[in-house]
C-alpha cells in the first residue's frame, strides 16, 4: 500500500520529478563514462609500457641498479632461463644485454640506453617489432644493424642505412665504440623513450663488450600481468643465493604502479562527488515535497498513520526518484562504453602531448563488471542518505499544527 502511494506521490508534480530523474540519469551516465574513459586510458598506458619496455617480470644482478655497470651481469643466465620456461604462468622469456652510452652522428650526439636483444625471443615478450614505421626488423643489413626511435632519428638527422656510432664502457670500464647502420625506425606511444633507447643484436653488443656470456636482464611475460607480483614472491625464494634480483613490473616501474593504483581511488572520489551533487538535488526536491504536503502528512498522522510508515513512505519516494534514472543512466553508459570501446576515441589533435606522457592517441573506454556493481552500491547509499533528512523533517510535524497550515 505504501509503495503504491509513494509511486503516485512522485508523479503529483511530474515536471519536478522528471527534472530530478533526468538529472540522475545524465549524472550517472556522465560519471560512469568518464570513469570508463579514464580506466581505458590508464589501462592502455600500463599495457603499452609493459609491452614496449618494462616487461612483466625482470631478473637482473643484485647490484645492477646501483650503477648500471656492465660487469654486473647474470652469471647463470642459461640455467635460470631454463627454470623459468617450466613455469606454467610464464608464456615467454627473453634476454637482454645493456649498456649506457652515447649515440652520435654527423649532426650531433645524445645519451642513450643501448639494448642488445635476442631476435628470436624478443617479439614474444616486447612489441618492438610491431612498432616499426620504417625499414625491417634486423633485415637487409648484415653488419651491425640498429633500430632507433623516430624522435632520435629526427634529432640526429638519421634515415634508413645511415651510419651512427655508439660509445660506451666495456666490462673492465674502458671506453669502446662501434659503428652501426640504421636498419629500422620505430615509434611507440612514449616519445621520450623513443629518443633515448636504441636496439642492436645481442651478439654484436656482447662482442663490443668483450664477453659473449654477458646477460644483464632476463625478462618474462606472464599470462596475466596482474599476477606478476605473486609469481615474483615465489621466484625470489627459488633463486635465493644466486645473487640475482627478481622484480615485477611494479618494482621495475614504481611510478607506473603508483599511477595505476591511484587512478582507481581518484575515480571513486570523482564518482562520489557527482553522486553528492545529485544527492543535494534529491534532498532539495524531497524537502519541497514535504513542505508542500505538510497539511496532507498531518492529516495522515491524525487518522492513525504511524511515524514509521511516514518515514518509510518518504524513503521509498526518494528511492523511486533515484532508481528510475540510475538504471537508465548505467544502461546508457554501458552502451556508450561498448560502442566507443570497439571503435576507439581519436585524440589525434593531442597526440604529441599524450605521447610525451606515454599515452596512446586512440583511447578505448573500458569498465569491468565489478565496477558497475560498486557504482550501484554507491547509488543505493546516496539515495538512502538523501532520504534521511526529508524523512526526519516529516516526522517532526505535529498533526494538529500541520492540519491548520494552509
């Protein structure tokens, strides 16, 4: 009975109720879509960073990060690689030789991280091969081929088959250098990375370093990058005593992990602010409804309606106002997210700025099912809180005074 009365009450002023319902619909739709847009943008950034250069799990010499010296390499790399290949969660493994030095041409020089890569296994872990915009993946040049980023190519005025020189320290600390020819130019979603990282064959770099056993990094790809920290804990126990450091992507790139964790928290705050604004509108509407029906509520209480029923009626009316618009808002948001997620949103006009922060110009909004459930719970809480004050206001009415009020 109370439910029927509450439903009829909200439509006594259809314009006012309609405005509130549409406001809830648009607010929920906008909030959920912005949440999905931000989640999609952040998820693409994390995946791009992991696929381009971070990797899911990295194993290195325990002292390598202190000075990044060539002499700190993994002594038992083949044995460790063999052990990793037996792990069911690990889908691929590759090795890298690393050096810090200078990349130079006739146009100038620039500091670079030099990576010697395993041509066979590298594409299974990283997406460098897919980022080529010119040339081929170490094909066409037999002696000392090199892949460079588009931004570095522009800085040093290099093109395909151009000659450049890499200068760095070898294993014993002596300065050594080697001449290379550009076999390909790549472009990732991070222009700063493209400018400061070059790739050569691991055998070529090992030869210049003077030791064909040097391996600085063993990088693994796992089936789900979110499970990497758990697997790292297990591997740390297995490789204890080997003088190696096992790190997940969260350890290798703490800024990326921090941004990823903070994004979820900030988005909840954002949706909470939207719901707070909507709640204020609902509270205002229900207060107006209570004040307009002061005499009616007084009569109901005078003829025997208990205060608990009056309270329930006001709460139910508030829930009706919220839950007519909220499900439609979530449904419209789901449709918008599904559509834009499949075709992507092109932010090409901001591409240069986005790339400097590691973001792709094409954003695909995405939102997991659990988020819809959590937003639904937040809406229920907001509706309940919105109902309390107007309901208490109604309970404070004195039947005799309310009946006399015009």
